């Protein structure tokens, strides 16, 4: 999304500079990015890269400390590479560290500041029981308050998250805009149906429920392991495919191994170029968020599923806007994540048995996402905000 936003803003006449991480340990040996300098111009956009550790699989203490020091690591690199003034800073949160960095850049360059709130941190970590230390909670809430106050404009990608910020963070309605996440539909729609990843992973004629993305505590994915145990004998053709990384991956892999589940498969991240082919190789796209979540977010992966005409099976917390999205679009089925294990299992079986409806779910999804979440429409809204401030 950052890459697409940058390219579209460049087309609209803005001079764009991007600061990003680069994680050498996660790049293949033939990836050209390894040999690039820390500051290059790519397609007219100046890109400042800072080497970073991959910490999504690290424990919470390491991740917490990293967030505290992260802005200062980037600060020196950015200052050394910038040779002109900045009019607008656009940053994302979480991680909150990016928001803190955005605030510091605003102050340094007397710029305007737009903060895109993708999830509400530290509230999400508190809700999940990840963040319990009162000192750290106070620290992060203090930083959060400062970045919200510093921002000239906030954007939120769901209605309920925007309302949460209005109701609980004292933000005025005029300061926060609703700009949904977007998807470049053509990237997915133009990819033909394929068994590429089925063959690559040795899954043959399996009926694949795909979970692609972060495998962390926020997702609450134990129910998939429980479901796999219960249905493996009666429905041997069903396979649950996890593609991604995260703090919970090793634990879930251990659970599957101990139960000798050959209907649960774990694979590493795939490249952005191969991701559409991965979706086209699946039968149903899985989404999950734990009932411990209390804000209105939903996984952005749903847009990829919809753009790939992949039916959606979602188990989301009650507050998630994802339920309304799925109902309005008709792209699949959703239930609340605090439902019993039996209800979740029955949902999996239900959508498996509705093979005659899957194609229509997929067609509904691509039509809806094309009409409501196009890249051009959403970035046009951001450009209006930029011009107004």
C-alpha cells in the first residue's frame, strides 16, 4: 500500500520520499535489493532504507524494546539523507514507533502530519493480554496521546475504529477521516485459475482453506487445529494451509505435529509477485481475529481474497466491521469468534458443503471490492487531505 500510495502521489505532481526497512536475513540470495545502497531513486521516488531485524516472531519484551528505540535508529539515517524541506509527513500506526517518528519529523521540518491509524495501540495489546505492565502501558498511552495531538489529520480504515477514537481518545470528528484500505484489483483478477501452489506443496486435489498473513495472538487460531483434529477422518480432503509468519506459528506447528495432523500445513511467506497465484490455488480464504480484540478492525487480507474471487470464511470478534463488509458484499460467511468450538467447526463444514455457492461468493467479492475499495478512489481521498492541510 505504501508503494502504491507513493506512486500515485508522484503521478499527481508530488515529490515523494519513502523511508522503509530492509531485512537482509529475509531476502533470497538472488534478490537485487541486497546490493543496493541505503538511499536510491526508484521509479522517480527517493527511497531511504534502514537495515532492521525481523521481530514478528520475537518475544514481547524484545518487540517492546524495539518499538521504544526504533524512532531514534531511523531518525539519524533520515536526517543524513534528506537534502530538502518536507511539507507533509504521512505515517502509519502500529507500530507506534512510526507514529512517533512522524511526529519528530513534523517538528524538525515544520511540516504537516497525517497519521493513518491501522489499529489502536496500545489498546489492542492490552485487550489481548500482551501488555500488562502498568509502567509500559502508561508510557505507550502517553506516546499515543502525543502523536494524536501532533497529527494535523488522522485517518482510519474502518467505521468502528474511527468511532472508538472519537469516543475513547477525545479526538474531534473534524480531525479524523475515514479512508479505507485499498486493493489493486487487476493484480489479482488478471491471474488465471491455477494449481501452482497445490502442486508445489504436494496438496494434489485437496480442498484448501487458506490462512495467509500474520500468525499471532491477535488471530486466535487454535480453533483451526481443534477443527482439523475433529474432521480429519470424516473429511480427509479438507486441508488447512497456513502461509506466513508470526509469534504463534511455532506453537501451532507443535500442536499439529503432536496430534499428527496431516491436514494442517505450514509454509513460509511468499513473494508479493506470487501471492495472487497462492490465492488462486486455494478454495476458501480464512480470516480470524480473537474475541479479545475490542476495536473495529478487520484483516486487510480480505481485499486480496475478494479481488482473487476467493470465497471468505471469517471468525471475527463482535466489534469488527468485517461482519458488515462480508454481509453487504455477499463474499462469504462470518461468525463471532467467541462462539463455541462446535460452531466454528460447523462453519468450516458448512462452507465446504456449499460448493455450489462458492463461485457466487467469489463473484460477489470481486464486484464489491472493485466498486468500493479501488486504489484510485481511496488515494484520491488522501490527496484531497494533503491539499487541504
